C-alpha cells in the first residue's frame, strides 16, 4: 500500500474512532507497527492527529467519549503507577471513598483490598464488580448506563449522592486545560464529578500526562479545588500544575 493512501486510511480511522491503538492500525492496514509509528509522527507533524502512548487520538472532535475497551489499554503502566501512589498516600482504614468510572481510578481497587474497613461508592460498573470481587464493601449508584464508558449518570444517581459524604474521592479526567479547568466530553458525567467533589473532604484527580494541556466540552472543576496525581510532566507542561511528582521514583 502506498504511504499516502495508508496515511489517509489512518487519519480516517482515527477520526472515526476518536482514539485507537497502534496494533489496531497495524491490522487495519496490514502494516508493521514500526511503520505505523512513523506514519503517526508524520501525521502529527501535519496536525492531522495527536499521538498518545500506544496509539493516536483525533484532533477534530472532543465531544465524545472513547470506548471503554480502548481506554483500559492506553497508558496502562502510567495508570498503575498513579493508582499505586494514590492508595499508598491517600487511602486509610475505614474511609468512605467515591471512585468514579475512570480507568485509572479503577486500578486502585485491588490495592485498596488490603486496607481494612474501606467502603467504595462508585458510578463505574467495572469498578463496582472489581471491588465486590476483592471483598470490599461497595455501593453502586443507580441510573442510566452510558454505553461507551459504562458509567452510571443521570438524576437518580445525583439524588443518591446528595445523601452521602465521602472521606475522599478519586476521579479521572479527559483533560486539564491551560487555565487549570478539569474537563470531560459529557455533561452528565461532569455533573456526577461535580457532586462528588462537593460531597468529599478531599478530591484527587488521577491523570496520565497525555491529558495535561487538553480541553474537552464539559467543565467539572479546577485544579485549585483538587490534588492532581500525575506522572512526570513533559517540559512543555511545566508550570501548568502547581507541583508534580515523579511517580517512578516515589512509589
């Protein structure tokens, strides 16, 4: 396949799926992963896509969430580092925690299992199943289930949260923009995150470095309200957050 034709296919595929893996693009074009990575570098240089660790992201549409099965696999090592740091430093015995449907906060669950007396409240179906499987006292909010992220949203879930207070909440974000706004593509998920922040003594936003500098449709908070836990920032992001932790050294 000619390079120009292959890159057109890649651009179209990325825009259609919002976010995809190098392995998916390799299979789709019957091309080696090393060739795909070179194509992605060139396409990013031309401003047609954005590279992320392990794949590529569309630059044309920030109004839609990415499918759950893809989100779980991207930047997975960084998510593990962030989750481990969050549990080690910010989860204590007998805590009541809100953990959202984010794939990074999901990685906290197996680590929480060894801490006595913790109760997890969540709007994430996978998070709830993992917590129950690890013997953790778990409350799953009721409401509408989003097909792409498997998050529970809507008025019923919000009304349940009004009767709860949390020792701490841990949540993901799709973007932290240059003004420090925390953003997500969906207004209903943003409403759940806002409610969790309002009812928590402390809030921690778990974000791999690919989300920093990004902006999505719905704003649910600001970094002034929360503690951001992230992997080491790239030089282009220095100064965006008030502080950073090199989790590879801190864990």
